[in-house]
């Protein structure tokens, strides 16, 4: 299973486009070297990484991706290691365009490999950081990343983050929602060989009805009509006050409400993923 991306029919085109990543660093005008067809293919490859909605007896997952342009550096992934283990990851590569999008593609492939080797979140971060430093350390690109492993039998979530905005855990308590932030414990990836913190991984217990919202900073750094950043507090207030029955409606409502309070056009890629325990 870990070779799924590398052996896909599209892998040849991925390798071709990866070669453009090298040119991007030495030739900033690389965009002029790509044909319209190549750019369209790059967009399709990037979009193919996005997970489909998940409906499982023990968990539901919904995803929304809003790039500023056709290509961006955001990505997220939902993988089932087995029927009782759901592995979720999200990342944000600095910048926009072909280079960050291609690096996000490589991150996706490497995370898939590590996940199917049954690695825990902290091990995925450590392995991914080594991969990025070894292969892309001289590009100046940085990656924020967050990985979570949901044990559907034990109703626990093990998580580890590298410089990524902490997902918001919405606990259901007596008809109200209490928000808990799952803070990243480690440094940004791809910067240094040593990125792990003193406590690189934590585990939290959940119950049916709890929801966990993953997102990239394009969401919380939205500037509102009051000329302030939406921030984690603003996002939490929106998520907590949703009157919807499922996560599929919830992500749509969050996107709509953020758009309603945004001042001016969207300026950064936005990715959000919400899961609900059942």
C-alpha cells in the first residue's frame, strides 16, 4: 500500500513536474517554462491528494480546500491503517505556485509511506523532517505539519505537530461545546535536522459527538471587516456556534461565515478538515 502513489499511472508526470521544482529555485521565472497543459496537470495532481468525504461506522470526515490560485502548498490526507485506526495529516508549505504544490505532493507520498509502516505521529514527523532536510533543505522552503492517529476502538487521538496551527477539539458536554486546542509540540519541518520537542506527542480521549477541526493558517489569518485577524478565538466561536447536524454541513458553514466577515479578497490558501466521532 505504501507504493500507491509512486506506482500510479500519474507518477511519470509527477516526476516530470518535480524536475521543475529544481528549476524553480534557480530560475524564479519558471512559470513561463510550463505549458498550459502542464499547469493544468499540476493542478489535477494537487487536487487528487485531497481526501474524499469519509462516512465510517465510527467516524465522519469532511474536507474543504480553497486555494488562492490554481496551485497552492496546502494538503491534507485521511488514511485507514486498519478498520480501527484512522490517520489524518495536514500541511502547509510556504509560498504559492508550482514549487510549493510539488513539495506538498512529495510530502503526501512520504507521509503515506510512513503511515502504512504503522508509524506513530511523532515518528511520522521525525521521518518527514529527515526527508525534507535531506532532499529539500537548500531550497529555503518550510513546512508546517500536523499528524493525528485516531484509535476508533479506544476512542483516543494521538497527535504531534510541527509548527502548525493547533486543531480545535470541540467536546460535547451537557448540550454545550468546550474547545480544547491541540498545540503543536515541535518546530517547523525542513529547517533543521533536529525539530522534535521535549514532549513530541500527546494523546487525548474523545467521546461520540466530539469534533476535531484541522486547518491551515490561511483561515485564522483572514482579515475581518473590522480590520482584525480572525484568529483562533474567532474561528473557535464560529465552530462552536454552528447549528448543523453533521461535519459535511459544518465545513461549508465555516467557509461561508469566514467569507462573510472577510475584508477584501482571500489572500492565502485555506484548507480545513473536520472529523466527528460516532
